[in-house]
């Protein structure tokens, strides 16, 4: 194997390693996103169980003296 073939093999191995690292990072990001969505779903369940109360609006009282 000459130098150019060795360099090409090194580059291919390096690219393969980078590809594996990128795939691992993507999988990790997806797991993080899934965990955040699960937490959001739990929060929404809690909110859905709460009764909706009408908004209280202050009334203006006019004092006539």
C-alpha cells in the first residue's frame, strides 16, 4: 500500500468515526426531546384536571359626592 492509499484509508476511517459520533449525538438529542415531551404531557394532564374558572374583572365604582 502506497502513501496515497494509506491516507485515503485514514480519511475513510476518520469519516466513519465522525459519522458514528454524529449518529450518537442525534440519538442523544432525540432522547432528550422525548424526555421533554413526556414532561410536557404530564404538565398538560395536570392542567387538564384543573377546573376552568371565569376570569374576574374589576368593576368600576363611581363615587358621586
